[in-house]
C-alpha cells in the first residue's frame, strides 16, 4: 500500500526504523547518529547544533525540516 505522505517522485522520505517523515535525505541523515555501519535514530527534536539550538523543526505538514535560515538574496 502506498503512503499518502510520500507521493511518487517527491523528495520526502520516511525513516524505516523510527517511522518519522523528513523533507529530504539531508534532514533524514541529520537524525542518525553513530558509525556508518551502526547508525541509530535520534529523536529529531533533540538534534542540536554547536550552540545547542535545534537543527530540525516539525513543519505544519508533519515533516521534519531543517531549521537553517535560507538566504533570500533574490528578494533584495
């Protein structure tokens, strides 16, 4: 059965271990910890940067997204 949160051809992904949804492969990999041969899932809400700020946020659609601010140079 197909997953309605994972439309065909989209960039979204789901972790097969913990079942969380992510906006991209990049955000998915941010929630993994450990050696490449023994990766473990971290709670996405507890993934922090060097200043201890959250790196991921749960968006209004239920996907974990990057918390980084994107440059809006085209608006200037």
